[in-house]
């Protein structure tokens, strides 16, 4: 049976597909495919897959080489970075304002934004007032622009990282990249198979005859309105293909595939698994901070894809216009996804369809951090194992649950590590800025009080270690369950990514460009001794109860002491 791959859309959550495709490559499925069909980020991944041999390595290089955060793939226009938090501040001030309408309420809105800026950036009052004065210019620019982000780096990465992109033009692996013609509303499919060219079944098929046209077609498929500007291809402007085909199973069917593997980026509402639940409200009714979430405008967040305990009462603090818009977008995309997965051929026959979908949404669909990218890719690898190897066996339910638990624990560990870095950076900055002339009396007392008050709570490291041990228990349980099963010896070895030991022995990767390589303290692993001197609230001893990390643990260190000193002292 001809085998096809279908890659759904989902923004930066396409990192899930990287891990799933690596599993398919190791399993021997990916090298033998006859076609690949993709939409949005799935279209960009599809281009790489269609290059053939070693495409799994090219995928990993495209996603991870020189990538630290979202700005390395999809940089946001400077003018748009602060719009979402300002809009949130305005909404909250409107809900809680006790001022009458008119000038007083307007002043309340301005102060809400000022409070936000002061809290998030610690700007001086002068900077805050300056920022408020610039609001008119910011929103004026927003009206004149066509998108929040630019696609320049996406395009450049395709040209730089896909070193043999011309191989994709060879029809030995047929590709179908779906976009939507913004002028006519017509569904457009860009392909390398000239036999498909023309209009049929309400779709216009256009042949890609050059590498440059192929790149433009992939970018057009990924051009989410508002997020990215429309892309001109063959004389017409196009936007994201997800408005017609979120998961383009139809493309694989048109190419004659009978055995189709559909890899999604987003969880499915249909599968209401118990572990696909995220708490967004505390028991007291307050909002729980989603530490790995994102505040970007129109960015559907992790909690929007799955069941949660949000209070949808319009009068509550948890529900505003952005929350409703994002949740609605997630529901709409899920509905289109389920419709696409039910595609049939011209005779009404359904192909053999295997769906590999994520259980836990690791981040928002415009957010990207090198650590979260790795976690989501590893989830993709484990989910591919669950579906392709364990689904027909009694161990499937246990494996599926452990995939979710391992992924969620890693996200929480990443968030704790991130918090430790943030605390260290803030305390060190405050300590350095608090250096004052040691004169007499109150000045000395003030300086000492400041240094003692602002310390890093090293208990966070104990929490990280404890969660790492719990993570290892889950990993060992998964390995044991699989080892006791009737699966082949080769498949048993594929139940986890080959570098799984690094999950609990090393730090998760972090966004070093933001936290600063020079400003961030570093130690080799979470198991080393941590002594921050006067900057720390405690000394954490070394713990090697789980053994030493393997040589292949290449994660950056988290804390660094200086070449000549084993302590960091406040000077």
C-alpha cells in the first residue's frame, strides 16, 4: 500500500512533529513514503520531509540549530510586543474600576498600564510616562501594519538550513502544501506533481518548479492572518491553509496513499483524557499562573486546548474577551481537524489512517523556547511509540498516561529552573545596584538590610531535585512496563528517546539569550553543590543518589561560580 504522511498546522507547536517524525524514521516508515501533505507549520516540515534521506536530521537542525527563543524563528515587530499586556491591563481596569465614566475612568486605564509597565519592566516613572505618550503612535502603527510578526527569519532558515531543498522538487516523494487564496477564498495546493495541476474537487493545484517558488508556497501556507502578512505566490496573495485544511488528509488521498500517518500539533477535544487537564484556578478561586504560557496577542495558550477549571462567568477575573477569543479559536480549529480526519476518496472509501496527536499542549502557538521545544519533540517521539507500537497491546493505556505525566513533570521542572535563574538574576542585579558608600549610621544599616532581604531561595533547587527523582520513577516505570510486554526487542528500545537519561540527570535547556550568558550563574547539573554565599538563603549539598550524568548530557549549566572563587559574594 502506498504510504503517506500528513502534517497538521499549529504554529510553533510543530516541534511535536519533529519527535514523531524521528520515531517514524527510526521505525523505517518515513524513508518509504510516497507523499507528504502539510498545512501551515506542517507545510514547512513537509518540505523538509520531502527531501528524502536523513530528513529527520534536517528537521532537528531546522528547529534547534541557532534557535533559542521565538525571535529566532518568528520575530515580533517591536511596536506589537506590548499591545497584549496593555490590552489585558485595560480590560482588568475596566472590570474593577470604581470610578465614574469619563475622564476619571480614562485616568484609571492609564494608571493600570503604568502599573503593568512598572511591574514587568521596572521602569522609572519618567520611562512609564514616556511609554504612555507613545501609545498613540503604537496603535497608529498597528492599524497601518498587516501583521504582528515578520516571516523573514522563517524564509532565511529554509534557505540556510535545508541544504538540499532542490531535492524536494523530485516527485519521487510528492508534496502537497495547502494555502488559502485571500482574494478568491479558494483552496490552493502547491505540489511537485504535474499530473495534479489544475482545478478539481474545489481545489486549485499549482506546480512548484523552482526552489524559490517552493519556499514562497510553504510560507504562504504558514501565513496565519494577523500573526503573519499574506504571501504573494504566482501573482496572488495567500494566507494560512488551515482555514480550509488544518490536517490535509485529502492531499495524501489525492496522491494515491492508502496507508496514512497524520501527525497533529494540537490535542484533540474528542479525546477527553483525564490527564489532559490543566488547572487554571486555585481552590480559593484565584488564577494559577501558567508559568510556561505566553501573553502574546491572539496566541492560543496551553490551557485553551484542553479541559480546565476556568470560571467562564463574564463577571469573574478569569474570563475576558481574549480568553473567550482564544478558547473559541481552539474549538473551531478542533472542529475543522475532526472534519479533515474523516476525509474519503472519490468512491467514499476511507484510507487506513493512523493519528499521532499530543496529549499535553507544551506552550502557546507563537511561543518558543529551546527547552520547551525539546520537551514537546520528546512528547512527539513517545506518542508515536504509544500509537504505533503499544496501541494494540494491553500496555497502551499505561504508556499513554506516562507520556502525559513525563511531559507535564518536565514542563514544571523547566518552570522551576527558569524561576531559579530569574531569582538569581534579579537578586544579583539588585545587590549590585544597591552598593552605596559605606559612610555611617543609616546608610550602612540600609545596605545590610537590602543584602539580607534579597536572597535566592535555594529551596527551589531541592524542589527541582525531588521532581527529577519523581520523573526518573515515571521513566523507569515506563521502561519496565514495556520490557514486560510482548513487543519486539527493537521496539522496546524505542519507548523513550535515546537521550532519556538527560531528562532527570541534567538541566533542561533554557533561553540563554534572554537570561544572559554572562549574567546567569552556572553549575554543571542539578545534582552539584549549590552555595550562593550571601546571595543564597541556604547551602544545598551535592546529591549523586541517581548516579552521574552520561557524557552525552550536553545541556548548558545553570549556575557558575567564578574561576577563582567557590562563593559568590556581595561586594
